[in-house]
């Protein structure tokens, strides 16, 4: 008797996130990946099936968060509620109805020119992180004097470090809807703290 069942196979699904780039004239219109010496990636690619895809829909450029949701079968147009909530839950922070989460960065600022030199500089943040989070703790919002910002530094198991942040009513208690802002500070800032743009308030 012939066994018609297909043998089970183990599959390694390799997703190279963020490797996309543009062709550069100085490299003969090749991308950095096309120029790179990548024997290990070449070996994996030659032994498998390769492809490119539009994770959400054709022509729609999307970030890692929405692309990953889509790859795992969740339509980001239905389930995605913003990067802050996505990363907060990924770091193990519970999100409850009424909570708001933001992802934000500290940036390196050239004090003379006022130009942001690096929008992400998350190396050795364990030294600057507690200091910067402490500087934000208790900060007043000029447009909302009845509220203040509360920050607590939490070292993370991941490379990104965490400053959960909430806005509280200084005369009363927490905002009525227990609004909590979880800021992921993955960068550090040199110079003045240019933080809370009006769009967040």
C-alpha cells in the first residue's frame, strides 16, 4: 500500500526587514545590498524560494509594524492602532481601554546649528536614560498648567530603553480616563529638550 501523505518538512521563514534601499548613482545605480559581499545570505537564498511583496497593498509603503501585522494575517487597516501601542504591548506593558501610547525618540542635536544630527542614538543609553527621564519628570505643559508629566525610568530587556510617561492633574488625580502616555525613549538628546510638539497636545 502506498502512503499518499506528504512528508512533513521543516521550513525556516527568513524575513529581511529594512534591507530595502535606493540605487545610488555613485555606485553605478546599484543599491548598497547589491554591492555588499553577503555569502551567507547568498547561500540561504540559493537554497530556497525568494520573493518580494507588498505587505498591505500594491504601491503602499509601510513600516515594520504594519508590515508584520499583515504578514501574520492581521489587516493593519483594521487592527493597527499606532506604533506606540504596538511597541508598548511588545515590551510587556499592559494597554487598557482609554490608554494612549506614543513612540518617541531622543535625538542628538547640534547646539550651534540647531540641526538634529541623529534622530536615533540608542547606544549606551543606560547612562543618559535615567538622567533624561528624571529631567522630564514633573515637567509642566504651558498650555495645560493643571497637568504635569510623570516619568519613570525602566531598563528594558531589549536594546530600546523605556520611559513610561503619564500626564496627571496636579490639583486632582489622574485624568478622568486614566490617560497614560508610554514614551519609548530609544535615543538621547544633547542640548535643550525639544519634546512635546503641539500635535501631541
